[in-house]
C-alpha cells in the first residue's frame, strides 16, 4: 500500500520514485554481482568440460 503524503502548501506532491542515479546504483549493486556469478560459472563449466570430456566449452573458446 502506497503512503499518502499530506499536501504541501496546497499542492499534491508526487510519490517517491527511482531517479537515474538510483537506477545506476541498482545496476551496479545487482548487475555486477550477477555478471561475476555468470563469469565464474562459465569458467567452472569450462574446467569441468575440459577435464572430463576434453572439449572446448564456454566463452573461453571464443577468446
């Protein structure tokens, strides 16, 4: 349920919203760890595929 704010000097103010800086920080705090997790899992998959099946698998093969 959204909080309602009392009018300020007779004007209804808009509710809180996420600004451009807020979206940027959200991308850093959520996106960067998610990207790191994807890279680590890809490298782990490559190591397992190389060790068990002797095949090239993942982003490492494209580099």
